[in-house]
C-alpha cells in the first residue's frame, strides 16, 4: 500500500471531522466541548447561588452572635446578682438567728418571776385568782408575806395535755401562772412546794414548776415518753434549763444530755429508743450549697467556628466549592 504524501497529510483537519467510535453511535469533539461549556455555565450559576445563600447564612450567624453575646452578658449579670443576693440572704439569716436567740433569752428572763401550778381543778379559784393563790399558799405551804403581781389560768400547753393529748383521755385543767414581785419570792414558794412534794386539792395532786417560753416547753415535751421508760428502769431524771436531760444512775454517775437529739443518741447505750423529731433545715447551709458560679465560655463558641468555616468556603475557587458541596 503506497504511503500518503506528507503534504497531503498536513492539509487534513482532524479536529473538524474526527469522530470517536461508540457502541451507540459516534460523538464528535465539538459535542463534548459544548457539554463542557454547559457544565461550566451551570456550575458557575450554582456557585453564585450557593455564594448568596452562604452570605445570607453568614449574616444570620452574625446576628446570632450578637444575640448570644447579649444573652451571655445578661446571664453573667444575673449570676453576679444571684451570688450577691445569696450573700445578703445568708447575712440576714444569721442576724435573724441571733435576734431569735436574743428574744428567746429576753422572754425567758422576763418569766423568771413566774411560777406555774399544774392540775388545779377548774373553777377552784372562784372569782378572784390572786386571793385564791394567797389562801392556797398559806394553808398548803405555810407561806405568807409574799407579794403577787397577778395570776391567771393559762391555756393548756403541750405538757399540760394539750394538742398531743391521746384520744379518750380526760382533758387536764389549764395551768395557773403566778407572777411574784421578785425572783426570790418565787424561789421561796417553789422550794417549799418541792420540799413538801404531795400537795392536793380535792384528791388532785398539784405540781409546781418554773415558767418557760413556748419553745422551751416544746423541747422539754420531747423527753416525756423517754422519762417514763427510764422511770420503769428505776433511773431518776431531771430536766435542766433550757432542755437538758440529767440522769441519776445507781453507780453515782450523772450524765447530762444537752438537747433531745443528743439524748436520743446517748440513750441507745441503755437500750432505750427515743423518737427524734425531724431536724429543722439549715437554711444557711442550703444556700451555701446551692451557690454556684458557672465558668464563662468564649463569646460565640460553636457559632464562631461555623462562621470561620463559611469564610473559608467563600474564598475557595468554583471548582473546589463544587467538590466540597458535593
């Protein structure tokens, strides 16, 4: 077969009529170039659309950063205010506790000249309580010359068989409160009554005791059941001011429990179970335990990271953006 002439070969234009064989037919180079142009046009349009969308997202994130920043500032102010208010409230609780203790002490001191007489039958005093007490002290205790400021029958306390009285048991008469003009006179009557011990009116045994505040009576009433158990075991007891339990043991020891919770724990050694009332919550400790100061994160957090990623994406060329989006 003769070789083609080189001059004739140079006159050929393969880019115009060269075809690629394909099982389904033939595709010309010009068709491929057209498809590439269309693809580039669509890619550019898609990139512009994506760029606009990303720009809008960036603006929204910027607004979100502002709102988050404002929220963080308000939260920080609220935290600071909460901490300061907690400190103030703790100080108020401490002052309240101090004032309550002072009021308790003042009330107890104001009652030092008072004497309570228990189990005096109702209406025994007639129409004049003071005259009845003068006569009663003279006839039953042999005491004269004391000066009484006032005397009245009080409402039943817890220890008088008041609110905690068992159903079916007879209601005990209210105690009589007698106020003397001096503490010495009151002590004179009280010592005489304790010395004589068995004092009766109409077959009802009369008891004498100090006059205390309602809070002290409430604490002392917690010993009532356990004193019965100790009495059954031949263990004598006495309640000291304000609410201390003293035991008189056969071996000559005299243990003293400063309050009902301490007594409940100490009496376990004697095999005696004392019902302990629920402890009052310590509000100061609760406030201190609830105090918090959350660590503040940097402004923006994840939002700043997302904004940085969008800025990087906007700086990429169209071909790389297509790759990333895909």
